[in-house]
């Protein structure tokens, strides 16, 4: 026979109680979710408000400047070796005028080029030396020393070759006269006049010569003088060259003057005396007494 188990009615839930419990659980979850949703939306709204009011740290202009600077740095590193720290420090100690002139000359003498066929930078010490002409260098030193009286062919020393870079004209602004930009530069060097130091530049056109003096100091005052081409050529010729002409440049009351300019313009060139010629092996001497021409061979 089957046994019928009878449970306690208190322990067995009724259908009404089950429905009530389910409705209570759903209502609790719904309220909790609503509160969470409200909290999240409020936080998102506050974040959006902050983003609208706060300025962005990102700037297109700043990025472009940084990008160009980085490209230049990469290009310099790829083209040239690392800078010498001591040399760069020595340049920084110079006055502003000296520094600008040094940078300008270096850029003009050694232009930056990425061409593979371009020549490397030449150091000053490599070409300023006393080269030796070995055309007659086959004789030994002992043979030459023992027969010095009979020796006719001796070693010759060639004077050093001075390196002259092609100078390009600087754009002059703030001078007392208008200086033409399309001029050919024939001289540019630094000169000291008492306490002050000047960069002297001499340029020419077809009809005019321009003397420009730039004071190498913080103020960098610029003085300029204009001379007619005929007068300038005569002055340079009578002075004995462009270097001597530049040495005659002086300053009076802050203006460029040329020492003894009137005398140099009047002065006429005299022929060189006979003793100045080194080749005296064949010199024609006219004898007015005999009316003949003799050849003096030494």
C-alpha cells in the first residue's frame, strides 16, 4: 500500500504568497536600477560639462612648430656630425655681432648640401701650409751640400695658397645712405679702431663703390660711404691694393673717412726703379753718348 505523506500547511507556501514575493523582488530590482541609471546619467552630464568648459591642451599650431623643429634636427644630424661642445661654448661667449658674422661666413664658405658629389669641408690648416716643389728633388742632400757652388737646380718653395671664398652681399638696412643690394663684394674683414671693432665691407657696381662699416657691438651701428668708381679705382691703385686701401679707412665724428684722400687722388704713379726687378739677365741699356744699344747679361 502506498503511504500518503502529509506536510505541514505552514511550511508549504500558498500561491498568493508566491505571487506577492515575486512582485516584491521585481519592484526592488527596478528601483535599484533606476537609481543606478540616474547616478550614471548625472555623472556623464557632469563629465560633458567639464569637457565643454575646460580648454584643450592640444594645439595644431604648436604641433606644426614642433614637427618642423624635429625635422630640422633630423636633417642636421643626418648631414653633419655632432657639434663640438667647447667650440659652441666659445662662440656663445662672443659678442652678438661677432657671432652673426662668424655664422654668416661659415654658411657662405661651406654651404650645406646633401649632394653626394659635393666636396667635404676643408679645414684651414690643410691648405695653409708651405708646399714643396719637387721638380728638381731627385738629387740627394749629400750631393747637393757637397756641390753647392756648382749646383744650378735647387728646390723651390711655393708660397701658400690663400683660400678666398666667394663673398655675397649682405642686406644693409639702417645706414645713413642707400646701399645697393646688387653689388659685388671685393673685401670683407674685421678691423679694430681704438676700443671699437668694425666689420669693413667694400663692394662695387659699374658706377659706384660702397664702403660699409658695421660696429660689432650690441647696438650694431651701420655706417656707409659712397665713392665714384673712377675715384675709388685710383685710390686703390695709389694705395697699392685693396688691403692697403682698407687700412686707410678711419672714423671721424662717427663717419667714415679715408686718410689723405685728396693727396691720393692727386698723386701720380711713378715707374718702379731698376733695382726692383729681379730678372737682370737681359737688360737693354741705351748709351746716348755712343748711340748704340748694349745688352747687359748677368
